[in-house]
């Protein structure tokens, strides 16, 4: 017979699987924890997302330096040789200078002088000429008069399209003077481009009450900041710190300068002094985008990639470059390189371990050389992670990677008053002899710190920094 206790609990053992055999965590505390059987608890938190932070990209490709001013100003050298686009002026010999070779408006500030020998090209036709006058009609210094060497005039030398095709390209290749003539009447001064960027202040904050800080949980925590144990507030505080560290990097990648009248700005004057220029904005403004070079998305075949190389040839021609790309672009580049292999069409290339057929197969490439350029490819976690920009790339055609030159550039630092060698990419943070705002954190409240009567622990985070992208003409976005 069954043995019944006075309180109504059926104590007879039964070989059955019942809900009553387990602790019910979904019911009230009285009902759930009144059961006598303890489940097999796996108290350690499972790390199902692997490494969750994206910080580290800027540390790999750049440097960090202190700055004692609100704004960082630097200058970059201009091109050495003179090349422009011009428009035809209806008299077979005169042309109006419009832009330089990089598309910047020049007008009367061009460097062409009387006596220059030039090559002119339009619509596939090329002819050489001699600059006989600047401002021939005494009405505008942006006009030049060019006498043809091989024809009656430049319009004839260039053919019928010279007067209808639009922009004419002009390249200065030297000069010619008659015997006994005077020298140059004007000198060309070297020109430079001045750029600046503004520090921005970033903040974050975490708060926990004194009671919660003293409460032990049953989940054993772990995190990117090294937190461990059974105090859940350590988990939350560590995650806040890791998230803030990621925001420091994400802001340096994504930030944009504000336009006049913009309202959603952290500053007070709502003008162009607000915001800061991040890496992507700098490349979009002063660098190159693969969609504008190849006419398609990021390079997926050799012909498209060669157009990217041609763009680099027109600029700094820096030999070593780093490719940071998302997964799709990384695989596309692997496929592009594999198709160049002798085994690509009819089989597979052997892999690592002495390239033996019966060993591991390696279908990926971490580096390659094309022409005079070396490229080192790496996955860019920020572009892959669905919690960051990887979520945007799922639905829209967006940034798929970035090409960053290796090495350093020589620039003139106005603050120090001399030329310096610096990485093309580096972070500037505010610092003086008494204050460093690179990465500040402090604790207030009555829990631990005991700085106020408030029964909480408040953890504050602050940084003031900006990104300096020097020589953005050597960078490219793959989009």
C-alpha cells in the first residue's frame, strides 16, 4: 500500500518521468523550489557567438598619437606634373582651363605658362602644341592659346571632334624658346592640399544598485573583458566596456562631418564644425570606390581587378596593400585567383603540407602579387558580423571591403612645424601633461567607490579622439 504523510506528499517511489520530478523554473518560487529533485545545472554561460567584439582593426593598420588641440590639421603634397581638362573656345586655338587631373576646379590658378610644350587629347585624337599666350583676349586668365606643331591649328590637328567632344585633356611635357629670348615671365610655386579633422567626445555609462551588486547568481559568467564568477553585474559592466571599445572603432570608421544646418549633431552650433570624418567618409570624399573604377561591385575577375591597379598607378603606386573584406568578397577573390591556376579549370590545387595530393586542401589565399603590387587579404569582422555592418550588407549593396596602403607617408605637421613620417592611418586622442582622454573610466556612487550617498555603482567611460586619413587617394572602398 502507498504510504501517505500527514502533509499529503506521496512518498512511494515510482519508476516514472513526471513533471513533479523536476524543479519548475517557470512557476512561482514557492511551487518551483518546493520540489526535492535538483536538475543537472550547467552553470557556465555558453559563448554561442564566439568573439563578439570588432575592435582591433585600427590597431593593426595604424597608430595612436596624442593631440593637444581641438582640431588636427595636416597638409599633403600636390602632384608634381601639370595636367588639366579644358574646353574649346570657338577660334581653333584658344581653350579655357577648367579642372586639374583630379577633378578639382582650377580656372585661372593653373600652372601653364607661355613657352610650354603640351600634349592635347580629345575623343581618341592626340596632338602636340605650343602655348603662345595666356589670356589672349585680356579678359580671363583661365584661357590659353595653343599653336599646333603638326597642323594649321589645334582644331585641325585634333580632328573634327575637337570642337564638339567637350573636355580636352592637356599635359605639359616641357618648353621651347627661341635663341636670345628672355626667360620665363612667371614661376610655378609648389602647391599642397590642407586637410583637417575634429575630435569628438564619446561617452557611455553603466549603473547597478548596491543590492544587485551583492547578489550571487547561478550562472557562471564569462566575457571579452575577462570577467568571470557568479556576480551578474560584472557581466553587464564588462559588456558595457567591450561595447564602448567597439563604438570607439566603429565611430572612427563610420563618422561623417556635419553639413550646415544639420540638426542631429552632438555639438551646439549645428554647423560644419560638428561631427568628424571617419575612414569610409574620407575615402568616399578623397579616395576611390571600386564601383566608380570598374563599373561593378568589388573585383570578382582579373579584368576588374586590373582596373583597380590602374587607378593605383595613377596615384601613389604604393607596392604593398592590405585588403580587409567581407566573406563574399573574400571568396570571390579566392575564386578569381584559383581560376588563374593551372589546375583551376580541370581540377583543384593541392593544399598545405608540402602541397601533397593526399593532404589538406587549401582553397583560400591570404596574399598574392599582381603586376608590381602585393596584396594581403584578411576577413573584416565588422563587415561580416550580423550585429554590426554585416546586417546592412545582407539587404543592400554596400561596403564590401577596403584597400589600405601599408607603410608611412611624409606630411607637414603644422602643430610641430616639421615634416614627419606617419602611418597613412592613425588615431589622434586628446592629451596634455595633466589629462589623458584616450580612454577614461571612473566609478562613482556608494558601492565600492563611496563617493556619494547614492546606493548605486556608476561606471563612466569617455574618450575624445578623431581619425587622420593621410593620402586617401591611395585608399579604395570595395562596394
